[in-house]
C-alpha cells in the first residue's frame, strides 16, 4: 500500500497522550512473536533500539553491520508516544529485515509480514504514513540548497523558486553562489 492510497482514510490507531513506550521491551516482545511463528529473525539484534529525533520521513530503519553480523533497529521518536500497536508494528517491520534475504521489501519479507499481520493483527506494509500510525508527521527536508563558497545549508521541505533556480540567489552569509544538493537517500 503506498502513501496515496491511505490518504483520507481514518487512522488505524488513535493517538492518545500516554507515557513514553518502553521500546526495548516492545522489541523483545516483537522478536518473540516472530520466533513463535518460526520466522528466522536474527539472533544478533542490538537489544537497545535507537531513537531518531530528526525528521527523516521514515518511522523505522534497520541497519546491518556487515563486519560483525549484528543489526540495529531505529525508530522515530514520534512513535514513543504513539499507540503501542503502532510502535510494535514498526518494530516488527524492521525486525523482519533481519531475516535472511529480507533486506528489501520483496517476496520473502512480504511473506513474513503477512504471517505477522495474520497472527497478531498488525497491518505491516512496505511504507507507512503518519495518518495510518496515528502520529504527527514531521516536516521532512527534501531539498537542501548549499552555498558553494561557505557551505551554509538551506533546508526546504518543498519545491520552490529557490530550489528550482538556486543560481538566481546568493548566500546571505557570504554572497556566494548557491546550488542544489542531491537529495539524501531514504532508507526504510
Ligand atoms: Zn555562503
Ligand atoms: Zn522496510
């Protein structure tokens, strides 16, 4: 399901103000859930979930350390106050990436996601939206205009005249020429 398809739908999980979720405990719960279905999640997942406070446009990420074969799960801080199920669902999405041949969103990953969805009532999908998770979206920086002289950066969430024609503008700090930096790749 992509972003567009869920626009306008009611969110699955209502966001209530509540305590900060114990994400490390929830990670263990999700790992146990996967193992109960014989999903071969890695035995080397860092027990400490990394909390991302920046606006990256993603809710979770799974980083593989190729040198020692361990995995680090990261979630956005907006999930700390979300409905526990929204948090667990995001953790589950990422935990499945630790399975053999699942560093993508292809068949094998999908099969495991379906198993988790059926067994535990999750709705793990390839991409998530703030609406579906019942959390506030952050203003995502999609464009960065950079001064070619002093390196000052101007982040922008949307296309604008500055983004489309940075050469028409000058750096406010040093008067240098501006250029659009290549957008950062988004890992999910
Ligand atoms: Zn400058
Ligand atoms: Zn993913």
